[in-house]
C-alpha cells in the first residue's frame, strides 16, 4: 500500500557529485528540494580515484566554482596534495588536480546538504516515476509517494549496477552498496531509451605492505593554487604520492589469463571508457608498449588504504594478486579491496536539450553518469546545470544555456546532447575549439557574472571579483606605460635568457611579450610592481603573450555566435523541408537543435544541409 509522503518543487534522485550540485543549486535558488539516496553513508562518495580535477577536469571544477557550485570549495577543504598539471605545455592545458581525503570530502558534502535551507536529504530507493498531468510522482521501495514539479535523475553507476571480478558477477552499486534495481524498468516504461555502459576501479592496498624505497616521489606544488575563488587561506600539501611501472612479467601474467577477464570472455556487454581503460585492456590494445605507469596515492589522512591509479581491472582476484605482486614496490602488497568492473544503465543524451531537460518529458532532467559521461567533475558540472535550469523553470525565468565558447561546461553539455555518447564521455581540452580563451585561470572572468545574475554568487564574493577586475585593468595600464631603459643590469638578465639586449627604452608589456621572459624573470627590474594576487599576473601574462591567437579565437567565437542566434523552431518536422538529405532529416528530427550552430555540429548534417536550413529560415 502506498501513502502520500509530501510535495516538493524539485526531487533529485541520487546524492553523488551530480546530485549534490543539482540539489544545492535548486535549494539555493529558493526551490523546496528533496534529494534521495539509497545509502546516506554514500553521499558524496568517491568510489574510484580519491582526487578531484585533472587535465580538463580541473577546468570544469574551476567553472563550477565560478558559477557558485560547491565542488571546488569542498575539494580545497579536504585537500591532501595539489598539483598544476601540464606546466611544461601551453596555458590552455594547465589543469589543477587535488589529491583529497575521500571520507572527509563525503562527510563535508553530506553536512552541507543537511545544513542547506530549502533542502531535505532522505535515505530511500526510488522504484517508480510517473508523469501526472503537469507534475511527477515518485514512489519509494517502502511505498512513500512524493509529488514534485521537476525531477533530476542523477543515479551514477547505481542504476542496474552489476559488479564483475573474473567470472564472479553480482548485482551491486560501487563499494558494495545496494544498486537501484527497479527504477530502470520504470524509466523504460516511461519511454526513455537506456543502454549499458561499464567502468572500473583498481585495488586498494595496505600502505605498510608497500616498499617505497626505490619508488619515484611526486610532491605537490608550492605555493598551492586552490580550486575555489572563495578559498582565502591556502591549503597545505600533506602527503607524498609515488610512481611505479608495470613490466614484462606483469604483461605476461595478464596475457596468460586474459581469457578469464569478463571483458574478453563475453560476460560484460556494457561499453567501457575509451580514455580510461583497464590494465588488461591497455596490455592488449598497446601490445608493443613495454610498460605502463601507475600512481600510488593515499585515500585519506586517517586510513592506510592506498589507491593504484592506472591499474583498474576486472580479472579474478588470484590473477590480480599475481600481477600486482610483479610490480616494483608492490611485491608484498596486501590487497584490502579488490579491483572490479561495474556495468550500469544510462540514458541516450540525444533525448535532451541544452538545459539537460528531456525533450518529450517537461520537468524531467538528467545529470552525470546517467547521461553517459564519466568522472566526478563532468557529473558535478551537469548537476549544476540541471539544478539551475529546473529551478529557473519553476520560477518562470529564462533557462541557462552555456555555449561552447564560454565554458568547458557548455562544451560538455553541447557534446552530449548534440553528438551523443557511444562510450562514457570524458572531458579533454582537445574537445574545445576555443581552449585558449577557456583557460582555468580566467574561469571567474567568464562565469562569475553569470552566476551572480542567476543568484548563486553572494554580494561579498561579487565585490571581490569586481575589485580584482579593477586591479587587473590598472596593472595592464601600468605595464603598458612603464618604460624600462637599457642598462647593464637589464641586459645581463635579457642575455641570460637568450633574448636580445636593449639599445633603447622598451615598454614593460613588450618585454613580457617575449617568449623567453616572464613576470617572474623581470621581478628585479620591475621596481614599482604592486603586490597583487598571483592569478592576476598569470592572466595578464597569458593574454599579453598570446594576444594574436586570442584575437583569432574571439573572431571565430563571433562567427559561431552569429550562427547560434539563428534559432530553429523546436516543433518543426524536418522531413517537410525540401532539399535536406534523408540522414539529416532523421538526425535533426531526433535531436531538435535550438539553432543553426547546434545543427551544424550534428554528425550526419552536412554544410549543404545547413545551407538549405539558412534558405528555409530566410523564407
């Protein structure tokens, strides 16, 4: 027997990284929100790597923070080690990555949900979802019925979750928690198209059983650069990470037992992540490679569990022990948690629009791995977008649609709803055609005004942002006017950096433009330099050095945005438009692009088809 349990504006199903951002955003925007989780102890869990950020993912965390999300702040609070990746490459690919205390992170996020006004956190498994006129009805396994105006599905890898370790297979979510067993069928009955994806995680091993003697150390950066623009006191590096490598023996053990892997025996049917393969997949796919790198990372301050990044596997336990013991430093390691693969249900994101609302189901949104993506950061970004848009819709305000030229979040969402995901989608800097202007250092400049307009950025934080922009403008003006005269001291510095000496005075901005020079190199001769946030100097230096390239990208952005302004009706039947190829008609009818720009990015829609649409629109 069911019973009426309450009515809310918005319900979020799942309290992982997507569900947390969705719920907090909706509640902070004034909507009465409820978030459901199968296990209250799994809120904010990091079931795979104990880290936040990484290449391109660090950009996403910075952008989430700039819009008013929570991931960056909490990562800073729980940081064990912080590094800026890709320092040796161009500024477009510099990305922050934090090693975090996974339990502390989960506890902090759970507490923030508990303290948030307009938000209720409930332990319950949602088993059924129905559309009732203009509302939605959710039913729990205990028969509780909730009526809501909007639903955000953020089920992660729990939906129909199944664990694989060798030939052993059983229903489960990550970390041995119950899966969502019944909701998948309810969503299929509703009319959603689901499919099976797969991911995996490495073993956790006992720290005292690792021999660190000859392993390469990997320290954090000093000073630490935090994720959040709200973090006033810089966190400290607390731990050391280590690097080891597989070898020919490791390779032989895996290949000798490859038939016992469910990936190759046919037990696993889900599609795995292309850019984060298991160790057995790497050994097979890159057969000519002699060794593969792995990182040994702590899971927290108050645990002896160590994470073996790069060594996920679904091979049987006995084989796992063999190949882990073949690796330098792990010869006598004690495995505390075995590696496993997990298969789960997710939705085809082509059924959604850029607000992450389903085209045919008003008020129903998806976020995170449910949408076919992989990674905590991709999930949190989508959760924030879905939470904001659900709240704005209920409040009768315009939707938030972030375009590709303004953020990696916009690129992520556009890729999912326009191109779909044939395997778990992972954000990479190469996915953006505008990455030189979408750097991690200028995320606040690009997105904080948007977060302020929505209502997620406080007065105090916005005042700090405005003050920073003013200081940046003044510093740009100063270096444009400051002239450095030639002198022995100046020329000694220039020659030591293999750049030509001065014969006449040169403006400071022109010296900074030189590839061999930087703010840091010019410190001794820049006598009137003000004390500013290092981030200001970083932004100015990048903008000065790459001015020509940035101007080219901005011109491309203008061209793209002109296409985006040419809106397409959402209710048009493209089969009625003469001149469109059959494939284009089918793809356009399925995806229903908002504008010509989005239509041009759909696989199967050619430039000739776009020309037909331009003529059709003009008529």
